[in-house]
C-alpha cells in the first residue's frame, strides 16, 4: 500500500531516538541522567488541578473550535500585560504549540514553498513543514559565533520566488539565542519588504536571562499585522506540557479563515485542559519569575560544568533551557550509543540529543549535542560530570587520544 511522499519526508523525533537503548540500560540496572528532553520538572501550579477538579457539568461536551471563551479571555489579558492588544478572534486555541505550528504551515504553504529557518532548529519543524508540502531553507549559523543568525544580507540572500515565511524560535531551542529588539525589527522589515510571513515561535518567551527584564514578543512590532503568526503554549511557561494547550495568534484575516477550517475539522481542544489552562493564566506572575530564576541558575551550573570538560566548546545561552555544545568526539550519535551500551560510572550514564538532526545541511552538527538543563542542580552537576568522564574514556578507547 502507498504511503504519502510528504510523510516520507518527515522524520521520527531525534530527541527520542535513543529511548530503546536507555530502556535497555535501565533494565541492566544503570541510572540514566536525561539531558535529552525539554520536559520541565517544576511543579505545575495547583490552580490547574483545582480548576479541573471543580468542573461540575454532567456532560463533558465539545468546546468551541477556536477555543473556550474563558481561555481566550485569559490569553487576551496575558497579552495585554505584554502591551500586545488582541481581539479574542485573533487567537486560536490548539493542542499545544505543536498543533498551532502544523495548522499555520497548512494555512500558508503550498507544495514547493520555502520557509527560511536558522539552523540548528527544533526538529519537529521539519514534520510540520513537510506535512504541508513545504521545504526548509536553512540559514546556517556557527557555534563559534554563538549560533547568532540575524544578518540581513544572509537572510535576504536566501529569499527567492518560492520563499513564503521566516520561522523563528525566540528565545531559541536548541541554541538559547535571544533576539534583541533591533534584530526583531530587522526581521520585521525584511518580512514586510519581501512580503513574507513571520512564524514567531515564542513558547519560551519568559525564559530570558539577560538581566534587562525584557520579555520578547514580535506582536509589539507595528506594521506587520498581516505578516505575523505567533505560536504560543502553556507547556513551558507553566510547567504543564501534559495539558496540551497552545495557540496560534494572527491578525491576518485570510490566515484566520484558514486556521478556522483546520480547527473546525478537529472539532475542539480538550475541554478540561482548557479550563485548567485558563486558571494557569490567573497564577501570580511570581510563579514564572521563580521558574525563570531556577532555570537561569541551572544554566549557570550547566555552563560551568561543561567549561570544565577539556575540548568542549560552548557559548552561554541567553534564553529557553537548552544549549548546543560542541564535543571533542568524532560523532555524537555513535558516542551516545556507546554511552548507553558500553559505558557507566558507578552505574550512571547520560543522554543528550545528538546534534546532526537539528540541521538541514548534511554533515553539520555531527560533533554537537543539545543539552536540556531541566534537571535540578545536583542531578545536573552529576550528569555533566558523567559526560566529561565518558568523553575522556571514549577518546582514549575509541579514538586513541589520551
Ligand atoms: C521550539 C518549540 N516549539 C514548540 C514546541 C511545542 O510544544 P507544545 O506542543 O508542548 O506546546 C516545543 C516543544 O518542546 C518547542 O521546543
């Protein structure tokens, strides 16, 4: 039986690729430290559980397709605090930011259309874009330059008749790069000049570590109302990945019409999750400030540990909770398998996400990894220590380097 060409161009998540090996290692009694997945471990605010437990209707009905009014109002008020004025009609509640990304791609792309994305990038973008028949046009960056990508000449050099959009993650997964206000303005100018969409994935919006207290949002930039689609989510902000609530936000009426068709086709997003998510937006801002302080501390612990490993190259990330790291090994895919099958230190080993699948350009990222610093301090320190021990032993045993 035939399988679609679009699905064949999609890939399984590289972040979960070594799961069978880690299960086997665990079955053999090893302890595996997970630096591979961006699953926040801080407690979800009680408000979520209280709101869902208080649900008293006798029937669990479908919610309205674009979202329940209580959640749309909560999202609108949250954006007001960011100085972004929205109508509730501009907001489409989705099953996580993931569905917002998929529906955005389905709304704006035709087969052959290109989306410029700085690489390394969040690998699931490949699935969303390919499912819509589109194609990623990578904007290369350099580890030596902290993966910064905002270079007008380079971006404009990639634009051609098929280019439809620029997709940004700000702050960035996997690099932690955060755009300055001037850089955001530059992207906006490019999009306006070349009539492109900007898909601004801001699911890590509050996780910024630059001391300015600035919370970035493309929605504050004037004059790009028709270009901009913001992708948002409660997953990271409220440590509630399992709630599966996100949204796509746009003032472009044509995209709104397209999004509505996709939202109606899946009828609705889970009612109880929407009720819980609405309550999350009522939580004291101190919850988010505390989370951000905690992740900033973990970033510092992580970077200090990594810089103590000889041959490791790492720049301090400014946001989100990931860092791309260049390791002194030949192939981080092979090294990961070795860590899980042949190595342990007192029964402990470690997992990261190998770097190559974060790139579109073949051959890039083979000696890089993405580390998610979502473990608490002591576990994080130990995980990085194991990584250092593993690198030293692998270099000696497999690469013949002392
Ligand atoms: C950059 C980025 N965008 C979107 C998502 C989707 O998250 P969710 O579907 O949980 O909102 C993630 C999840 O890790 C992410 O890292």
